[in-house]
């Protein structure tokens, strides 16, 4: 009987060790998102999937709570979910959470869709987020496109096509129990541990392969949104984006009004760029942005060429309409409260009108310096003064002067005109009591 060669024994040991360590280090990657569906979320999900694939995770779980969001971001996320070879679970969690609009479609696209008790899913009707009404023809095209999209996803995942289509066409909403009963989701779980216990051993199809999920005794690793995702999500708040936009406009205006100040221009440029990024993510009505910019331009023109309020009134109207129409009230991001808009417009109006008033007052004010500032001042005749000339003493200086009437030395005179280095003066008549 032949003995096994040494290298064969070594290879067997290495293979056994690899199998042991690979099974020992298998883990579940858990991501969390509780905000609108935006490009930031799409980037975050891509990062999570890349990490899971690199570390050979057994399952990816996304704990989701969202009011919905952008169609383009939703489709990017679904492509990522369907493109990975790792089983992807969407868990609508915690209790009280929702997967609305784009969030509902992301949930049904998962390999396993799970909801916690007291959560809901639905209202997936497309909404135009540019602040405009959708005409019937365009609305029909958008709805038909979305219906075809969700149908294909529902059929592929074996979900109730009719109910899911009604989420788009009729904006229906389902609580967790009803969603499970109507086969929109696969499970209801109380928490992540309950979920992992219930999906252990479940078979799913990824592409042309069938995978048996193994989650028993596996470690859980949370991959939370990083600083970048949190920061970009914060500035995507409509109210904050609006305030950043206003700060950006003001900063650049101050820099142009006072060249070389640097700080206002720097703050303004940074704020404006952040605002434009946030507004692009929110998908605002860009006409609103242009109206706000036009309003500030009207205020600036009022300062330069005072029209006694005509341009200022135009600025108020333009800024007010632009601010109100900036965000669509139906947007899942929320809208900008009038309690924010009115004070911002009022402060802007008061500021620009004050600056315009002070500028006009400065132009009409008597000049106190230079040659023009000498007119009206009182001097003392150093010599006799007549039309041929003489000299006066004023503010520590002796000036050449002339007068249309004779003035005696020592008499007080008033300066009425400055001609080069010569002053025209006249006698000061003192009232006697």
C-alpha cells in the first residue's frame, strides 16, 4: 500500500484550513438609511456592496426608512442590488418606519423583502419634483414607464404584480401584515436577530444560480453612513439649501461691492457651491433660483441707481415668488416654510433699502474734506483784500484770496469758492444786538 506524498498531505491541510477560516469569518453586513432616496444614498449602497463583496460577506441587509426620492437614484440602487452576487435583504425598520414611493420599489427589488411590525409600504406614484404640473400626456408616459418597470421587478422576484402596480397607479399603502398576506414582501421580523434567524436556510435565485442563505452563528457588522454621506444628506435639507443659496448670493455681492474683502467672497462661493449641489440632489425648480437671483439684482440696482423703491418692490416680488416656488410641496424632502421665507425676504429688503438710503444720503451730504469741504468755512483776513487779491488765514494755513468788495485786515471772511489755490471770499456780516 502506497503512502500519500508529503505535498498531498500539506495541500489537504491547507484546503481544510481555508474552508475553516472562510466559514469562520463569514459575516452579515448591515447598512442603515433613514432619509430620502438621493444620489448620496446610491453612492452609499454601492460602497456597502463593494465592501461586502471584498470581504465575502454571506448577506447584505439594508435597514430602510424613507419617504421616497429621485427616480434616477432609485434605479441606480436597484441596479446595484441586482448586480451583486451576494443575497440582498431590504428590511423596513424600525417599527413606525416606512418604505414609500421610491423606497417601496427598492424594497420589492430585494432578494428578500422584510418589514417590521407597525411599518408600511406603498405610494409609489411618480411625482414631478421640479415644481411644475405634469400635463396628462407626460403623466401617462411616466406612469406607464414606472408600471412596466415595477412589473418586471415583481415578476422576477415572484411578488404580487397586481398589488405592486396599484402602488404606482393608485398610490395604495399597505401595513406590514397586509403586505405579507398579499405577497408583496417575504417576511415580518421584529429586529435584525429575528430576521437572520428566519432567513437562515432560505433559498433564493441570483441570476442563473440558486443560493442557500446561511446566517446561523454569523457575526453582524454595521456599515453606517460615513461623514461624507451624513454631511451631504444634511445640506440636502430644503431649508438649509435655501439659506446656503442666500448666503452664497450675499457673499458674492459683498465681494463685488467691496473688492478685496476676500472673506465674504470665499464664504459666498463655498455656500453657493454647496447650495447648488444640494438643490441638484433635491431636484428643485430652477426658475425659482433664477427669480431669487433676479430679486437680489434688483436690490443691487436700487442701491446703485436709486429709483425711490420701484426696483426694490420688484426685488421683493421676485425673491418672494422664487422662494415659494423653489421646492415642490409634494417633494419627499419637504418644502420651505413661510416662517423661513418671509423673514429672509424681509431682512433682505430692509438691508438693501438701508444701504441704498445711506448711499443716497452720502451723495447729497456736504463734503467735509478737500477743497469742496472748505466752502462755507470762516477765515481771517491776513491783509487787506480786494479784487486784485490778498491773503487769508484758515486752519493753520495762509491762502491767496480775492473779494468783490474791499475787506480790511483782521476782518472775518467766509469762503464762497475755491479756484485752484485761490479762494473767493466775502465779508462776514455780524449781527449786533
